[in-house]
């Protein structure tokens, strides 16, 4: 029995004589004094005298967990060195979904005729009248909802029910699940789109083809921005639904993908289910149950959707597969893209990785023949790829405290004149990344983290982007107490907007960043205004780079193209290329041709050169060679160990102990221990070690052995991150 708790492994329980359970069944069992719910994981191999083990309490009345998911839980736990129960908990993330779905009581108006309402025995107050006014005849509402919409307390509702003014009815708890209409025709595909679509449909066909031993395949859908990758994989989705199997689409930033959802609805007649952090608990439990029962045919979600209990998954699509948000580096450190490939293999079904800028890992897998690849080399219709130019910032005459170079400004003026739209990209939220005292040099820092406080002028605060700490802007320097010496250093999007307002007083501009859009509706409204050309200049961070299609957007200006290159991160160059390519891809997606200007102090950098000359594959090959030469992933293996705790001495002691017992043998190198660049995070001190190993070494065995030798004080946490993406 596996329980969704951080325990070393499955626990043994007896099956009562009058109960019959199978592997995968959800059951409730006693644990100490508690009653917990878990999954039957297999037959016990132990011989424990029957008296010692407890009995299963009950078999839950819900369908079992599918085999591919159970295997995925074990696989992920082993790969990430996590407790299987901690991974299972990601799968059983909605505990209330295991309870029977209780129907709720709603209310309808009880009396029809106005005579009855005029009955003098029933007292009609203004509040009661408001309640009746808020209720439609055939749409029952639960007490809390009704009270809220009428602006009364729930006791008014209760008293009205007692007086016979409202009649209680049962509201069934269920999701409206409509079948996507897969028979509906999509758009007419271009020859290269049609070829890619039919190749994917063929792979889906193996799901039902009895002659094939496995339906598993990994396909990279490699198409330039605007080539119609979505339309192509929609065809694969249609045939998976036709085959009676479920589809999971993983998207980065699910809360912001309004255009995607609308395209799906236009193609299939219904919206897909959505899984993201903004859902209420009751929405979550209904969706969780729906995936378990195979009634949910298509679900889109962020990375955590991978662990939903789909009962008959038949296709996974990972859109923007290169995106870093698929990696979780807290708790169970897993990469949802890689684990999605594992789930497809375990479930013997196809997976599609879609992107215009493949990750280096995927690129190498295609070259080695492990993944297949389908290419869409052109933009759809008459659209062409934008022309990308670097502005050499070393020779641009920049005015002090300004960030828009004259060359970019000229291009912007020309676009505004032609009534076209502009996107200004700067991957930095807020007003300024650093606030400094001009007199004493003091820098405003987070009290809980090794990080500067970022000024957000619109919200009138300074905040930490790591822990969320925020404070009001101080009047005087906290160090030397001199008034008016605090100075904003460097630009964020808010400051850039200030410059835009100054230079282009007639232009309508808006900011698009994760903190300026409070909810999906605000994001949707902003996208609409952009689509309707109510915005001339859109200023934003990377949330703006993803997938949007604005036909009149013809100029993209990247204000600081070098921003991501510093820091010496393993993937800095790769990530910068992907991000800037993605942003550039927003320009000229319809008839009007697009232009992209990159402001850079390093126009000679291979990343800038590859962007300007459009030589993606040469760039990736050179990166791959570089990594291979240094034995870095995907050619070598990396695992990070992060030691953290609130007591510095204890953390250092544990880190040193790990350093002393580090494996020393051919092909294994351990760097550290050293204080992490982010040496304090949320009040916890942090040390890092990095294990680097040859590809053919089993790092997990090494790590397990290594960690088992070190005892650490309580309060010190050791986190293992296999294939780390973050080195902070
Ligand atoms: P990508 O995901 O590759 O960037 P999209 O799938 O978003 O490209 O397609 C870009 C635009 O072109 C979208 O507006 C899409 O609806 C349109 N489009 C692509 N292929 C077709 C087609 N065959 N017929 C009509 N419109 C298409
Ligand atoms: Zn902080």
C-alpha cells in the first residue's frame, strides 16, 4: 500500500476476508490513530506475523489508478531520489476528491402566483424581496451564493426557507463534460502542414493497430514561429479522441493562454478542461475525478497536470517544450517534459514535443535518432519570418537615464506612422532592479534573502522576487538616514514605460508582466485590446513572448538583449537564444512584414549572431559540441545537492560532512561545498554541492550511497536536484 506521505516506501496491510482489492485500487487504511487514503501498490513480499499488520478499512468507490501512472510514480521517485509517497502525493493532490461527491442543497422560489406572495401571513421584507429578485426560476443557487448575490446574510435565506418562500432542491455536483467534436473539419492545411499532420495521425493510429507492439513514439514538431504547429497537432488530438483515448496538452503559463483555448474551442466546438494553480478546490476535485473516469477527453495544464490520474491517456503534447517552467526545482525536482516522455513510454502511446527552438537535449535526441522530427520550415500563408538586426549599443549615442536607442526610436516612429503595433521587450518586472543610496552606497536588500529589493512604482512598494517580502519605499536611507539620496538604478518595464510616455506622447501603451495582470481575465482583456489595435506599444516581460498572434504587430524591440547572458549558467546562451527567438517570432505574423531590433553591447556574441543570421542549427550544434567537450548535459550528468537551514553553523557543518564523504572515483567530480549564490533564501542559509559524472555512471546509486553516509541535524534539509536547471 503506497500512502501519499513522505515515507520510505509502501506499507503492508491485510485485506479483510470480505473484501477483494486489486493493484491500483484506492483504499483507506489506519495509520497510527489516523485514517489515511492510499493506493494498493502490489502484493507484499514480507512475512510478518498476521497480528502485527493492520487491516484495510475500506475500498473506495472510485476507479483504480492506471498502471502507467503507478509506474510513473515509482519511476519519478527513483529518478529524482524522492520518496515514492511524495510523488504519489502530487498525483493525489486533491484529497477531497476521494470523498464521495456530496450533492448540495440549492434554493428556488417556492411561490408562483402573486396572490400567494401577497398572503398576509408571510412577511415580505426588502431583504427577502432582493433574494427573490436574485433568483431565476430554474437556476437553483446554494445559500451562500444566493446570500452573496442578494447582499443579505445566510440567515435570511434560512428563514425564508422555513417560511415557505424558498424551496430546497438538490444540485448535483458534476462537471459539464462535452465531447470535443473531432469530426469537424480543421482549416485546409498547406502541403508541409498536411504531411506533418498525417505523420502524427499515423503514430496515433498505432494506438489501435493490433499489429504494433507499442504505440510509443517521441516526435519533435519543429516549426518556425507562425508555421501552424498548433493546427498540425490539433489533427493528432482529433484522431486520439476518435480512438476513444484521452489527451493531455502541457503548456507553460497556463493562466495566460487565452488565445490557445479559443482556438481549441473554434476547432472542436467546446473548451478543454484546464488545470492550473488558479482553480478552486471544488473545481479541482471535479476535474481530478473526471480524468480518473475517462470522461475528460482533453485537458490542458501546467506541469503538475502530468500526474493527474488519467485512466486512458493516449497522447501527450508538450507545447514550447524548451520552456524552463516545465522544470520544478522545489520538493520533488522533476522536469515535466522528460517525465511526460516517460509516461508515454510506460503507457505505450505517442508524445509530441512542439517548439520553434528545441532544447539542446531534444536537439541531441533527434540527431541521435532517439526522437523523430517533423519540420515546418515556413510561416503560414503569405507571412514571412521577420528580419532581425542587432543595434550595437557600444556606438549608439545614448542620452543619460534612457534605454531606447536612437535607431530603435526611429524604427518605432516609422511603425507608429504606418499605424502598426510595436512590442518592447525587457525581461525585468517593476520599475528598477536596484535602489542605491547616492551618499553612503547602501543597497536596499531583502531581510530574508540574498537579493536586492525591486522597486514597483505602480504598487508603491519595494519587493523581493524570491520570497515576496515587500515594504513601502523609505523616505530616508535606512543606513545613513539622509533624505532624498535613494536612487533607482537600471530599468524595469515600468521605467521603460515612463520613457515611452515621454518620447511618444501620442502613442497608447500598456505594460504586460506577470504582476501587472492580476488574473486570467485581466490578461484576456489586455490581449483583446492588443488584437483590436487599441494599443500601439506593448511593453512587457517574457509572459508576452509566448504564442500570441497579433497580425498588426510588425516591430519588436529588445531593450537589453544581453540580460540573460551573464551569470555563467550552463544554459544561459541556449535560454537567451530561445527567449529572444520566441519574442522575435511575434513580429510580422500576417501580411505585413516584421522587423526585430536587438539592443546589445555584445553583437559579436554567438547568440546574437545566430539570431541575426537565422542559423539556429549551427548555433545548437556549436553549443552541443561545447557541452560535449566539457562533459556537460546531455553528454554528462549533473546533480545538485542543496543544504539549507535556519542555523548557519549547522548548515555549514552538514555541507562540510557531505564534502568529506563525497564519492571519489574515475569519472565522478564533486564541486563544493560552497555557499550558494542565493546564500540566504526565505531566511534559510544555503550551501551547494554539484556532482558531475560521465554519462555511463549511475549517478543515482552514487548519490544514494553518498547521502546515506551523512547524518544531519534536525532542521537541516538536504535537497537533491537531478538534472538541475537552476544553479542559484
Ligand atoms: P505556431 O504555433 O507554429 O507559431 P500557429 O499554429 O499559431 O503557429 O499558427 C499561426 C497562425 O496561422 C494562426 O493564426 C493560425 O490560425 C494560422 N494558421 C496556421 N495554419 C493555418 C491553415 N492551414 N489555415 C488557416 N490558418 C492557419
Ligand atoms: Zn526575499
